[in-house]
């Protein structure tokens, strides 16, 4: 999984609770990404960050928040405002912030909201 | 509308044969195209990248072609093995949209021994 770690691998939460997914990389990559993957829907971009202390919304940012206080870390918070949070969440990084670069993915976190 | 499409049906082939997976796109201006492999419950892994001015790229048993006239990329695995069974994703880099990566839904490949 190329130097990107995500924890935990499985996460269970009650409806209405916020939950934070961890993503750390030791590849010294500038850009980091969060995707959500649902059966039959492919990878959908939630948020991305090209540089520390800056991030942009992706295609489905509503109900999610992120921070990028360190180059190595890009945690994702799934808030209670997210209508259907149960999904497989993938974090990725890429060397160059210019976009379109090869992406290196973590192992994923499967979130189940009960 | 803009679309990127991969074979929706799973591909089943016999070990030793060549697997060919298709990625078609419409209304994009791809700078280049990438292919990834994803195993169940795991993150995608990068395999190959091909630029718009390249016709073909090879890496060991893998070959990718890119035809900007047909708006299509083909991904071939020669001498396929059961270990090649996985889902294969194509992703194009949209030169017209801040070089955003646009993902296909993937094609599931099963190589039978």
C-alpha cells in the first residue's frame, strides 16, 4: 500500500455521531485525496489538498470535513450531516500538486453506521 | 455529457489466454490515461500510464493502447494467470478541467485455472 496508512480498517458508529478517519503518508507527497467507493458507483472525490493548510471540495463534499495541518496527515471527519455515510473510504496521495499525477492509495477504511 | 465507460460485465477467461479490457470516453480532452488494479477490500494500485501522443505502452505482461480518434484505451494482460483476477480501473486526466482525475467504474476480471 505504498507508504500510506489508514486507520482503522473497520469502523462502526451510531447514527448521529461524528467520526474521524485517519490517513498518514511517509512518501513526502504534496497532494492528498479522500475518495468514497460504493458498489456500482466507482471512486468519488470528497476532498483534496495540494499543500499544507489548504484544501478544496471534491464532487461530494457535503457532510464531510478535512484538515491538512501537516504534510503527512489528512484526516477526514464524517459528520452527522452526511446522509448515507456507510461506505468504503480511500485516502490517496500523489507526488505533484499540479493534478493528474499517479495516485498511491491506502488500504481503506470501511465505515458502517448503525 | 461527459462519460468514461468500462465493460460493465465481468470478464471470465481461461488461464494462459489474453485478457482485453476496454475504456471508452466521450467529451473529454485527456492529457493521459492511467490503469489501476483493485483487489476486494483494498485500495487501487497503479499499473500503467499512457500519454495522448503515445500509441502503446508495455510493462511485462501488460500492454495499454490509446486511440484518441476512437476515444478508447485497451488494456491487455497476456498469458493471464489466476493471480491476475481483480477489478481493473481506468482513469483519465482531464486536461480541460484542472487536470482532474476521472475514474471509470472498473471491470472485474476472473482468470480460471
